């Protein structure tokens, strides 16, 4: 019973979690490690998770990404050669290049602002759920969100138009998420 | 000019997918962590049983050599005797390092200490003991990612469920800073 229910959760959540991890850490392999760690944590905690396993996974993801970021900043890696990432995922190379700017810009945000942006916009969490996942207050989420948007505007600058489909402005109000 | 950040992030990752064996690896990792946790618990139980057996074996000789220590006391007990589960946790902790100074413990609930123990949001609220030890601890049994360091610290808090259930409530917190258990219940102290 335990195994089947976890399998269902993992089958439906893994890709989404991995993509969120990729946006958080900006690296294919780190995202794999992060997602594996999060899924293993959920697996161990599965009998204790009475509510929404996604909420548990998002919180674990946010914590693991913050730890990863701290670890990476203390132990910077020297790449063996340029273009390694594209070489190991050739099918996705075009997509990586096309959206490299967005990934690079996200990478320049401080860890918590980046987490707020990914949780709010990619995972579509409300401010309350984002605050719960990051173990901070809703006010902190709002302030970090405002700073993140400001940073993004500064970083993207003229390129806003290049990325813009003209669909909608950055939402900041509670309940604006689906 | 506005930026549809949501759409851009989905588009940036739409063509990217994790390895096909990621879930299988995660399950394998999860099973390994569960196995380590069971081994840790089993080892601690064996150590506790050995400690109790050793104490019982030496009780008679101690009673003969120091009869004054076993005379009925007229003083009122000033502290609650630690439960067996707390003593067991201390025995477990001694396998992970050295314990110095008195041991503090409180009877509380898993939700009350959730912020301290970093427990997940779905945990049921069950009665637990929180046992705080000072000394030097090296969590050799902890999961460490490749290249990571084995956690060490000077303050160890062990969380154990009061009743033996499979509802969780167990955990370990390792820290270098001071830890105050008083917000979580009445703190009792004893010398290990």
C-alpha cells in the first residue's frame, strides 16, 4: 500500500519537482541530485505525511536547494570543459540555449528571492503556501517577492521586450495564483 | 512592457526532463535511509539492554559494598526519574560521541517542537520526549551526500515518541549553538 501510493505520487510529481529544482539551482545534474534527495525524504516520511505530500516535497525542496546553494558557494566547482551540460542532454540543448538568459538571470538572484520566484510562478503556490514552504512569514515572502521583481527588472532591462509575450504583468497579490 | 515570468519559466523547462531512472534511484535511496535508521534504532536498543543487564548484575555487589546508598530516603524526591525511553536515547547518543554534563529532557508533542526539529508539515501531533545532551557528537549513521561532511556538533537533541507507534515523532537535531527546551515543557535534569 505504502509503495503503490508513493509510486503514484512520484510518477506524477517527479518531472515538476525536477524542473523546479533546475530553476532553483540552474544545473541539470544538481537538479537531479536535489530531486532524488527530496523524493528519498518523502519516501522515508511517507507514513507520517497525512496531508498533502506536495507541500512536504516543496518544503523539502526549498530547504535542500538552500543547503545546496550554501554548499556550492563554499565549494565552487571548476568545470572540466565548457558546454558539458549541453553535451549530456543533447535533445534539450536548443531549449537550454534559448532560455539560458532566464536561467542566468534567475541565478543572479539571492537564494531566497529565487526560491520565492520559483515557488510562486513555476509551482503556482500562494503567498501563504510559499511562506510555509520556506518557513518564513507571509510578509517576508511579499518583501522578497518585491525585491526579486525589482532585481529582475534591473537585470533584464531592455531585454524585457525580447522575453515578453505581453500576456500579463507579474502578479503580487494573494489569490492571484491559480 | 511586462514579463510573463510564469510562462517563461515553464517554457524554459518544457523541453527538459529528468533521467528516466530518477524515481527508482530515489526509492533505492529512501530504502537505504530507512534501513540505516532501523539499524541505528536496533543498535541503540541493544546498547540499552546491555546497560540495564550490566547495572542489574552489579546491583547486588553495590548494595553490599555501599548499604548507605540503598537505605530508604526520608527526603522528598526533587526530580522525576527519567523514563526508560529517555535512558535509551542517552545510551544511543553515547554511541555517537561523548556526553558531558547533565541531560535535560521534556515530555512534549511533535507539533510543539516542529520548529526546533524541522519536522515535516504532515506529521501527526503525538506525545514525544525531547532529550538534550551536551558534549561532542559525530553522526556517523546520518545520510551524507557524496562529498559531504559527516554532521558533528556539541548539542544533540533526540526526539522519541512516548508510545511505540509507526506514526513517527522520532528524529535527531545536531547543533553547535545553545538549545533551550523550556518553551516545550517542564525540563527535567539528571546525570547520565
